[in-house]
């Protein structure tokens, strides 16, 4: 296996309802000189009786259950109107985006086969045609729609939901079972999987430059290309050689992995687990011979972007015990078609800060979400700048100027990591689940050559048609390729032991 920078993450789709109150016009304004904006916190849960809480500074409004009509209002004189219909409206809209694939519904031309375009057009029409809402209420709903699309973009790891294929959106499948937080991190899983593998067979910190496949049939070409490269001081075993074709013990093996430290590793099979982002950037230089055209086309058509987390740890919580998530709704974005920002306004793409529970495990911690080009802008900033920017954002939205800077900040930077180049994949407009299957297809293709089979195999979340973008999808894809190899050798062994005796 060549672990050239795979990284996947699991994500639970938020299927629970959510809502917000409408306040008087001035209540949403941070100040006369800042963009109009609304903010809310909500417990995002599914199921009956879930608690949803919204608050403004010391004002807390609670509602039990998605269909409740009662609302406690404090302090006197502050008018809050519960947008109950919004709570009921968005889950069915999400379900509609699933039905095109699941029920084989044709996609109308107006949607441009885009989840974002379809959702925005559908919900906007419903909002604007509602005779009972005031213009200010309609504007707030339109702004909430934009925030909803930001959340969905982070979930899909797409720059915008406009890039996500409507006809394929419903193929993504929620795997049965609960979602678990692994206290010691994902490395614990790797450690458990590796504990029975002899340590001397695992090479770490070994960047790969090139993968030569069908090598035994084209080694003369490789010799001519590499004859001017200095290769000496060979202290490797028979599978590791700096002059691979001079060692008679390794002649005939179809794979040669050329490492950046000039070491050559010969093999019968190689499993590529590099991310889709790395394949997009390096596939042309990574493989010799080049990948087949249909596999290259699949790499180009599938989408991958960057979703980053920003963890802020505080000495004490400034949020109430019932608070689960702080969602940012910018009223000046109500009519925007594209939610793209200049570099200095990267923070406007942050869709929310979730409160991590329990505090006994995490401390007083907020986890922010940001995606797309703005996530890359964030990666260019230093920790001090990100912490200061997020603190100002929280102060503006809560109206609480006394929120302190976090004591610590930790953030991911998946976009600029040269071995990852993105977070996880999505089905971009123009792609389909068949592209995931083409990406997963081993080389050389069956029945297309007399060369040894299953030389180059592909695993990783982007190769799983239903569970792409998830950790379990990545794990299952690795098991799929391991099973493919085991079955081949079992068939070879069976054929060898059942040959008829012709004597």
C-alpha cells in the first residue's frame, strides 16, 4: 500500500429541524456601521421532543418539539416571532433533493442540475409568495436560506452547493448505526489495524515520486530514462533497490514504486489510497504508463474542496448550558446568488460554532466550520489572526463586548497539506456514481491485456459510490481491495491444487 496522504472524515447529515425568531429590526443590528445580521443558537437534534434554544445576549427563548407554538419572551417589549413554518419547511426540501436519484425523477433545465440552484429557487419562490409575511420577515428567511446552504456546503465539502449534482445527490447513503467520537483520535484505529503487522514491513515518511506499472514489460524504457541518475549505496533487501533492474531476484515483478529518496521498491501489487485532491494535482506525473482516459476523466469530473474546523477553547463558557450551536445569519446576503467573499472577509463563510459536550472531556470548547476558497484564505492566516477574527465575530453577533479571546486555538489546514489537498469528495455537477466506480477500477483492466492482473488498485473515500466523504467509506474501500486480492490468490491456489493428473 502506498499511503500518499489519504484523509477522510465522517459526517452526520443534519436531518433535524431548526428555526429562529424574528426580532424587531434594530434587534438584529450589531451597530449602525456594520452589516445587518441575525444570530441564533439551536440544539440540532432529530426526533420528537428535542429542545431548541435561541438567545440574544441574556435573552433565552425555548421551544419543545418542532411543532410547538408557545414561546417564552423576555425581556418585556422585545418582539420575537417564531418562524414555525421554516422549521417545517427545510427537511422536506432536503428530501426533495434526494428524490431525483432515489426515484429516478428527471431534473428540470432551470435547476442546472445543481442542488444549490434548485434549493434556492424553490425556497425563494415559497418565501416571496407567502402573503402573511412582512418584507422584513421575508428578508430574514432569505438570509436563513443562505446560511442553510453554507452548512450544506461544509457537509458536502464543496465551495458552493451550486456545484453539487442534483441528479446524484440522493445516492449518498447514511450508514446504519450510531456516530462515535474516538477519544484517542483516528490514529487509534490505525494502531489497532497495524498491531499484528511486523513493524519492519511498514515504511513511514516515504514520499512517492512515481509508480511504474506493467514494469516487467517496459523496463528497458525505464532504464534509458534513469541511466543518468546517480544511484549508489544500496543497503536494501531484495524488494528495495537503487538499481532495480540489475538485481536478478526482482526481475519480472510488474510494479516499481520510485520514492523521492531515490529508492525503488518492487512489488506485485500496489494499493493507491491518495486523496482525490492529490490525484487531481499529480496523476499525470505519478503513473507510468499514464492512467487510462476514462479514469482520468473520472478524476477530473468528481469534486473535492476544503472543509476546515476551528477549535476555540475558553477559560469559561459565555454561552448558556442549553446552547448547542451558534449559527450565523447575515441579513445583507438575502439576495446573493453566490456566497463567495474576498480574502479579507473570509470569516463570513463560517457557518457556525458548535459547542462540544461534555465539558468534562473537552473543556469549554467551540468548533467552527468553514469551507471552500475561504477555508484556504483562513489557512494563510496565523493563529493569532484567526483567534482575534473569530472573537470579534462572536462579539458582534452576541452583542457581548466582554467575550474574551480564547485561551487556545487549534485548526485544520487540509487544503494546503501537499499530501491531501482537500477534505473529502462530492459528486460535482456533471459527475455520477459511475465515476467513483471508474476511479476504483484496478489496473490493468480485466481482459484488456496479458499482463499480470490487479497491479494497481485504488481505495479511499472517493472510490466508494454510496459512502464517499466518510471515514467508514474509506475503511470499507480498503477492505474491498484487500478482498479483491485475497480472492484472486484463493482462485489461483484452487486452480493449482485441482489440476487433473495427466500421468
